[in-house]
């Protein structure tokens, strides 16, 4: 069973990093690192991060397959410059 999530100011996290990492690994605890009460990052068990990466990879593969299917069916690909404009990049 995993411990409930915790929040820890960045200065305290720096001083107790080994303990925070151990709790993530052995107890499954997620620790949010904060600055002035605002969450900046999270220290999570490796399995959690790996599961997120697998889900993102699967989503990317599905989107690529969908795009290829649309192109093969006659849709015109969106030019990179148009995509950048659409995304505000």
C-alpha cells in the first residue's frame, strides 16, 4: 500500500532528498516539491513515471496511425508552419 501524497518545501526536500526518494521507492509516496506553497515538481515512484511514459507513447503511436490513415484516405497533411501557428509556437 502506498503512503498518502505529501508536500514539501524545496529547501526541506534538498535537505532530505535521500529520505524522500526512499519513501517514493519503498512506500510508493508521491511528494510534491513546493516553493511558496506552489507545486513545482513531484518525486514519484519510478513505476508511476514509467506508466505515464508508456501511456504517452501509446497515445503518440495512436495519433500517428490516425494521421497516416487520414493521409492515405486523401486528406492533405497540415504544413509545419500552419501547425506552429495553430499551436502558438
